[in-house]
C-alpha cells in the first residue's frame, strides 16, 4: 500500500457532465493498494472465508446472505479466472481461452496462455469487493468496516471514527479519495499527466490494445505521481459511494457521496475503452452493486488518522 496525503483539491469536472467541479478537502491520510486486487489475493481471502463459513458457493457462484459476491461462470459475456471444486471445497485460478465474436478476450489477447494469478480479479460485484475488505481485515486482526452494513450515512461513514485508527480495517475508497490519489498533486487529467495516450502507448491498458487485462502493475510508465499503477485502464474499480449524477456544491469536507441510491460509483476505465473518454482521472461510471463483469475489479484503502 502507498500513502495518500490529506489535502485540498478540485474534484471534476467529468468531461461528460456527470459532476461539475467542486472543491474538496480530505482531512485523513489513507493507505491505498498500489495495484488492483489480484486473483491470487482474492482467492486467498475467499478460501479463508469459505473455510470459516462466511460464504456459500457452487460451481457457478459465490454468495452470502443471498447477495452475489463473485460470478464463477460465464457472466454477461466472459467469465473470470477463479473456479471452485464443490467436492474438494477448494478455490483455484485458471487461465481462460475465451474469445468473443468481436475479437477480444483472454484467448485473443493471450493465445499462448498467461499467468492468471497475477491479473486483477474480475467478475466481482460491489458486495464481493466490500466483503473482501472485511475478510482481509479479519485475517489481519483489524475491525471490519462493513460487517454486513452496506449503508452510507453519518453513522456509517468512512470518516466517522475518532482518534488514531490503528485497528480500523480495510474498505473501498470513496470517490473523492480515488480521484485525489489519481490526480495528486497538480490536478492532472490522467495518472501520468495531462496527455492522453496516442495509439497503443504502454501507459494504460485500454482501447482493446491488449484485448484483456494485463498482470496488475505491468506498466510503470502509467504510474501516478504517488506511485499507484493501473488507475487508468485494465479494469474499472468499485468505489464506496452510491452514485448520483452531480456532486453537491462545495466546498466539501470529507465527502462520502449520497446516502441513498441504487448504483455504486466506478472509476478508472477498463481494457476496452479509450482513455480520453473513460480512463481519465475525472470520468465517472456506475453500476448496480450486483453487477459482475470481466472489466470490473477494485482496490482497497485504510484510514490511519
């Protein structure tokens, strides 16, 4: 994990009008994963959760309390790289060979196979990402942030804890934290600066230049000023916030997003979309928290003060 300093910045504007610019102050230092959570990291935590009776699974799905966490099957189009042996009770990682009619997929991108263990986890819902945060917290002796409470409110705010948060566990970044980490500290439009990639420059895994994910953190040239990798492209990333089309008027102190809504914020673009339209540090997307897609993953944060 890498530190993201507290500070002031201007959030937005999204070039498509989904949130005009607003001034934000973040009062906490946070630590954020340098890369997106990988298949290896997710499977290790998922196996622990299974072994401790925290999830249910069959050959196609992982769920808890009736909520889909991970799609192990084909999903909407292509599936992810995690499979489950019902007879053995074991999760494992497999390189896939699928290719869509449009010519993208792991079989098209990596016809000679690839190290799926190092790729970002995909086909994970928002609930599956948030649950991973709690599994990781419990395994490391921290207090789980979600613990079955998926709400966003003053009583369940990522900024609500008092004092030094030595025992506070992992969670998903707020939208403001994600953008601050990406654009620090000069308001850049992309993690590496203001210039969008030309063609298939190795800055961002996007525009179907590869046609599937690459191993997390593969291209250091696309790093942010704080050293975070793959904030543009590879997979979209779940944020903690519920989605609303516009930011509230600023200045905002530690914004946590709306307290009601049906969709969650996604940030960062993916391997199939152009950086200039969907991978910049200001562009916003959203999805139902039950959505599992091969182009959606996540990374985690911890607050420390």
